[in-house]
């Protein structure tokens, strides 16, 4: 009675072998007909054949053509049944083994694509990657902008990361990218380190190590850090208010600030890492390759399988090419004689029409059969202009080369805008003279716009309207109409000048 227990419950406990023993009998019997009885065996067969099937997709597939027999209200019941089957008979899942990282032991590196963050330089998208280095013990990280997963970007990234640390860990961990390893035989799974990669590791005194083939989770410290770094950069972009930068250098400075702020909270464990690293002297590592090239008589050089045009004054000269990750610097001794953009392709040609246009104008017949003729169309607008000249039945090659010479003198973008404007209206043929005339007109309009005096606003007429009585109302109204007409004409003229500009 003091316990608040009924007599029947007390009698049940007293009759048990052990006093107060709790006995819960599992509920294994059904109290109603199984609503999934008609489809469950088929569902089981499909799940055993393809365990990755989702319960909702399987339910929708089984419900087709069954009407009310398998109504949408049974979806939750079906999902619970599938979940119970997975727990009892489902396939094995991947097991991840938590690792204890030793301080100063490993520097993990990898590349990650930054296309999803919407970074732009003066409105133009910046296609790039980040070389990302992480110390797994302290999560200290550093990143450097890269164009591709190349050995040159590895040089620049390692140089920056180890330069920041001031010390060198014992091992460098990478995946099996072609930057670090290559296959011993075609189709084989055995990979060994590249000679250049080994020379870079030897320069820094660090031991190379890779993960197993097809096991990216073994470099999980770096792989998982990619997402955290991108999320941090995205938050800083939101705080900044824009993902557009004036130059690539400004964007690089932004990245440095983001990384420095992230590493501030890791100084304690980073100190433990630095204490465990050896005091190796970090020698300077050039972030470029050097290649001797000869300028051929067609004013081009060849680097690997790519052809690059150079100024014709260099024909016949042997030059030293310093190949950086995004540019090629040509040197004659200590003198820099030219600088070219490095192509990301592995074959083809990069021809700058400015290097050749003067010679082509003297030999216009060479344009039709020139091997790299397609490279002399800087954009689709220039190609459209050439096709327009061809359809017009005029001397298309010579006229197009004259337009291209104008682009070399006046600027590629300015001439492209003029061509687009001229081609928008029907005309027999486009000429360099017309393009030059339009550019001069635009310059005159821009000069007039800059030199135009500011618009003077007269408020006397408005005051007269506000202060005048009934007799003066008509006069004020007429003055207001005249003022509005004058302002309207001025605004229309201003608008036309803006449109032309």
C-alpha cells in the first residue's frame, strides 16, 4: 500500500523465482494484416540484388499499377521496414579508423578546384585551383593559387608552405597524381615516384609517401580540409561583400589574410609540431623550369608539343626560356626579351597576331594556307567579320588583315566592339576605314562628354509656380512646361551620348 502497487502486481512478483524480476516479452505477433505483404518479397529480392536502392525510389517503383493496394500513406511504414532489413541483413559499410597523428611527422598536400566560389577579376571569372598543404596534428594549413596540378605549382606551393613554417616535416604525403607518380607499365596498378618529384623532396630533405591506389580517404586530413577552407573563404567573401577583385595580386592577398586568421587558433599545437621538426636549412627552390629554345624562321618557338609565336626580331636567336606556371619568360643572357602566356594544353599553338600582322600585310596571300590561321581569329566576332567579308565577295583576306592591323594598333577589345556594332546592321562589306571612323567618333563623343559643362538648374520658374496666385498660375504653368521641355531635351541628348559611348 505504501508503494502504491496493486495486489495483482504484487502477487505476480511474489510468484516469480526471483523477486521483482522485470520480464518484457518481445512483441512478435501481428494485431492486423500486413499492408506490405503483397510486395515485400519482391522488395527483398530487389534489395538483395542492389542494396544501394533507396526506400522511397523502390516504393514508388512497386506502387506503379497497384492503385490503392499500395497507397502513399504506407511510405513511412515501408521505409521503416527497409531500415530494419538493412540493420539485420544489409551490406557491410566502410569502416574508418581514427588515426593518432604524431607532431611534426607529416605534411599532407593536394589540389582543390575553386570554380564554385565565383571568384572574378574585374568581372571575368578566374578559373584556378588551390595547392593546399595541411599538418594533420595541428591542422595548420597553407594554400597557394595554381592553374593546374603541375610540378611547377607543387614547387611554388611547397616553397610557400615550408617558407611559412621555417622547418621541414619528416614526410610529404600525396595521392597518386601524375605530378608525383607514374605507372611502370600500361594498364598496371604499380606506380613509382617521378624523378622530378624525388628531386624536389631531396632538395627540401623530406621523405615522399603516397596513399594506396584508389584510397583517397587515406589522405583524409587534406581532403576534409578542402571543404573547411572553401567554407571559410566563402564566409570571408560574404563579409567582404563581393567576390570580384581588381587583380590576381589582390585576390592572393585576400587568401593570405584568410589563412592567417584561421591559423591563429592553432598556434599551441603548431608549436608542438615545430618543436618536433628538425632544423633543416631550407634552400631556395626555383619555381620555374629552364629550357633552351631556338626561334625558327616562322617566328615561333616550340616547348614540349606547344608552338608559341614571338616577335620577329628574335628569329634565328637561341634563348633561355624560364617556364613558370602561368607564363614563359625569354632571356638572352640576363636580358628579358619577351614574355608569353603559358598554355594549359599539351599540343597546338598559341599565336599572337601582333607578332605577325605586319608581315602578313606585306604577304596577304600567305594567310589562306597558313598552318595556324585559326589562331589569328582572337574571338568569335573577328571570325564573324571574316565570314562576312567572304560572303561579300571582296578581297576577304586582305581586308581582314587590315582590320587585324587596326586591332594591333588601337586595341583588340575596342576593335571588337566596333565590329560587333557594324555587323549588327546590314551592309555590303566591313572595312578597316569604317572601324577606324567609328572608333574616332566614340573618342570624340567621350571627349565631349568629359568636357561638357555641368547642367545648370534654374529654380526661379518653380518658385514662381509656388508663389503665384490665380492670375499668375497660367504664366507659371507655361513657364513650367517650357522648363520641362528644355530639361527633357537636355536629358534626351545626354542619354543619346551615353548610349553612343
